[in-house]
């Protein structure tokens, strides 16, 4: 298969949906020769919010200390290949197509067809092995206990802030969700966590105690360094990331850490893009906790009542909770449908506003129409509510081809 054919086949596997469990991915990783070589370090990162930022910080600081890194994250924003990088570089289209072609052959021999996410993980791990990475950083797709990434051995486990999200899969309480996240813990393997709400903290402590996992909670943010990512929360993310790298024995020093933090990039998280004379800020903010962090960052960087919010979201999200956190940040709100099959129509989105605010909101069927409408006000624009929307927006603003995904 060429690259387009390979991607078409892979995205067709999304019909198999999400299957939580470890037997399938373990078997696929074995048959695809995708387990890491002996001696390669693996960091496993779970949590509700901040996973991507923590992974990006770990990756960039490790590279600055001389390590060859493999970074696995999801979802992608524009290009599928964003999900796997070696020392910051995406896999080539040619090699990606070759590995997907080989993966397809393996899949035909398996009793149960692997999912989109499982195949992506296997391809990434096989490539990381070929590229002889020193450190592999894995971001969980969802949860932890039954996430495909948990099929891989880890040398350090990391838990970012836990909030209410994916409740249909992970549980209806913070404690249940935290228990699922703590499913990545391993006996004797050090684990580090961001500060957590009491219910989540207790759940993590119980799981760590049962598995004999040495668990440390970060109790102060990182000060004394400049960080290229916006928001006070990134100082906490940096403290968590560096604690994990230190536990892995990386040769960190002030210069390498300072360089890594000053150069770290993580698109779509309070990312500022100039479009003509207008500044457009992109931030996924796909659950209430993430929206709260966005509010705090916006207040520090911009101030209340500024500009226009373009908002879109996908099904199963707490739309009312997100909008409650974002209320008052902007002068007006424009709803649009996210350009994926899971995107909610604006008729559903607007119902999440109080009735007295619905009349002033604008609604459009596409992001392109919403952006055109927002430009007329000639003020700063905030795009938020879904990483899928942020990916679509980023592609349009940067004149890239958007490859929509539902996983």
C-alpha cells in the first residue's frame, strides 16, 4: 500500500470501535515484534488533563540531556503521523505506509481484529525499536488499567490531574476514574502524581498500597525556569515531568532543563496564531477541569471580556460544565459543529447555555463559516471545546490538509 491507501485502510478500522483490554494489544505487539529492546526506558503517562503537556516536557528535556526519544501521543491534530515522533521528528510517510502494510498482514492472521488505537501503538513501538530510542514516552489513550499502552512494561508511571471525563467508560465518580488511571501502577516501579482532589488521591494511594508501588505526589511547582508553554499549571506539569525523568536516572542539569523547557512545544494548548491582523488562540478544553485551567490562563494572559469564542464539542462531553467555566471570558460566543462523525450539532450545543443567553449566540454548520463570522468583529478569537475542533481550525489557519479522526 502507498501512504494514502495505508491510511484509508487504518481509518477504516475505526469501525471496530474502542475495545478496552490488554490481551489483544499484547498479542499484536508480540506478533509485530514491537516490544522495546532490553535496556530501553519506558515512561507511562495517564490522567485526565495535562498528559500531552507532561509528555512533551519529558520528551524535550530528555532530548536536551542527550537522549534519543520516542514519543507516542493521541489524538493527532492535523496529521496522523503526529502520534509518533523520534526526537521530535514524525515518521516518514513511506515508512509509515510500509509498517501499516505489514500490520495489515498480521491483523488478518489474528482471531480478533485489532482496533485503530492498538494498530497505531504497535506501529509506533516497532518504529521506536528500529530507531533505537533510549527512552519511550507513552501517553495513555483513555483510562489506564485496560488501555492498550498498559500492555507495555514501564520504568516509571506518571499521573496528571484527574477530572470527570469518559465517564461512560471509566466510572461516574472521581474515585472510580482515579482507580482506572492507577491501573498503570506496577510493583516496585516508581510512580509520580500531580496534586489531586481528595477522592482521587485516596484512590491512587489505595491502588499503590495494594500493588506495592512507591507513589510520590508533587507538592510544589517548578520555579526558576522559563517555560515556553502558557499558564501557571505548566509549572506543575514541569515539576511532575522532571521528577519522572530524575527517577529514570537521566543526566539532568540546569542547562539541559532550561533549554528543554524554553523550547518545548505542544500545539493546540493555548497556542497563539496570527491570522492576518487577528490573533487566534487554540485550546482543546474538552472537559470542565481543562476549561477551568483555560479560564485561569486566559485571565493571566488576556483578561476577561475580550474577543469572541468559537465553540464546538463532540458527544458524551459535559458541555454545560465546560461553558460554565468559560462564561464571561469573551464578549460573544459562536457555536459550530466539529467536523467529525461525533461532532454535536449546534442545536444541541446551544441548549447548554442558559435560556437568556441563547438568543445572543450565533450558530454555524462548519468551522469555516464560524471563523468568517468571528473575523467580522475584528477582535481576538478563542477556539475551544474539542481537540478535534482545534485540529480542524489549526489545519485551516496553517493551510494544511485536515485528516479527521474519531479516536
